[in-house]
C-alpha cells in the first residue's frame, strides 16, 4: 500500500492520503504553466481539483456509511491521485448488502450533481455543461459549477462501468450472486471485466489514448486479483469435512516397519497414523521418515522406533485455514479427524495443499 498520512477523523473513520497524492500538486502546477492560465483561472483550476477530491471523499463516505448500516466497520479512507478507497473490515457475502454498499458511493455523486444541476437550471437558468474545455472558464463561478457538475456525472458513469475494481464490478457480482454461487459469480464478473479491458485497450490503440490503455490494463489485472481473492477466501473458510480422506491405513504399534513401506508404496497415502492396542492415537509416521528409511535401507523392527509422537485430533467442523496453520506451525503431517469419539478419517498435509491450490 505504501506510506499514508493521517489527515483527520470524520464520523469515526480516519481519512488518510497516500504519499503519491503530492504528485497532484505537481500536476496542478504543470497544467497552470502549460496553459499559461490567468490568476483567476489558476485559482479556479486549483479549487476544481480540490473540490473533485472532496467529491471523491464524499463518494467513499457513501460506501462507508452504507457499510455501517450493516455493522461493517470502515478501517480508513485512503485518497490517492487515482481516486479513493474505503477499506472495509469485511466485504459482505449477502448480495443485497454488497449491492447497496457498492451503489452508495456513485449515489453520492448523483446527489451532488442533482443539487448543482437544479441550481444551474432552475435558479440561474443556464446550461449544465461548460461551453468548452477552455480552463480560463474556471475563473468564472458559474462555469466553475458546471465543471463540478460534469465531474460528478463522470465519477458516476466511470464508477458504474461493470468491471472490477470499479463499483460497477461489485454491482455486477452482487447481481450475479443472486442466482449463482459467489465464486462462480465473481468468475463471470471477472470475464466481463476482461472483455471490457480488451475493448479499452483496443480503443486506446486506435485513438492513441494512453490513459484509457492503462485503465484497461489495470482492470485486467485487478479483476483477476479479485477472483483469486474470493476463491482463496472460500477455500480457507471450508471445513475439514470437505478435504478429509475416509479411506486410510490405520497402523498399529505392533505392525512391522515393512508394512508401512508397503502401504506407502501403493502410492495413495503419504503419511500415516499409529494406534496402540487400546485404540489410542500414539503417533504418526510422516513421509520424510519413510523416505529416509528407504534411502538408507535401514528399517527399525518396531514402528515405535521410528515415528513422531506429535499427534492432533481435530473435528470435521474445524475451519481448514486454522487447521492448516496449526499443522505447519507444529510440524504435523497428518491429523486424525474424529466426530465425538469416532474416528471418521484423516487430514493429510498434501491433501490440504492440493485443495488450497485447486
Ligand atoms: Zn466507489
């Protein structure tokens, strides 16, 4: 994310600016210099950029306030030269909540545009759109308002393009999620975003528009990231029951080591659990031990002589992410999965890795 600076806290939400925001000042200075603007127009242009960012901040607060309605906290709002980002603690899984939160931002721009539009049309009786893109017009307050009106319409339209990471991408996913499972809905939304990104790049190449080309590239990358993220969240929140193997070899302390090797060489299992005569789990034989024994051609007589005494018994309802963390932290290759007192399967490290990567 990079360094950010805390500006103030509004309604309990910290407002921060990204360090690259400083580039905006350079951009303003560059435009003023390039167009050789009059003092009034320079002030007008600087104010316009400021007002535009205020509109972006209000847009983000729209998201944040809608999220608050659903008891979802907003960690902070970060402003950068390319826009704002309200970082929510959680993205709601319910489509209707995601839809409301996604639409709340652009709705703020519609409200601002409507208020200014009504003032321009009904009170001042003038056009809504500036009569040209001549920045000198910004020296006049009425034209300044027309620019602010136009900017809010543009923010509204741009954000509702149905492609991640724009709000429209989330709207699209939320709508698709009403009929499809969430990961699949995100996948469809990702492909739609990619089609749009191809169109952007094609138009950019034809019109030599670098900005549009970069937006196309950005959309392509971010939509893929969104899909990968949703997939990963879904996997990590799965339960052990979705990955456990109910067919497995249960070794006894009285078995010979040769029988372990034989079970291993069948190829279906890599790690094994060891039980004593009273059916208590007493250890495990991880693949590394077996490989070592085969390599050195040195088998101990009893299984007990070459086994790990680290054991873990988990419930089928355990969350996979937590179990996977525990296994890697404790160095456990295989867990016994028990429902109450009954052994119903094993959870193997490789099976977990395979499932997460799928
Ligand atoms: Zn937004």
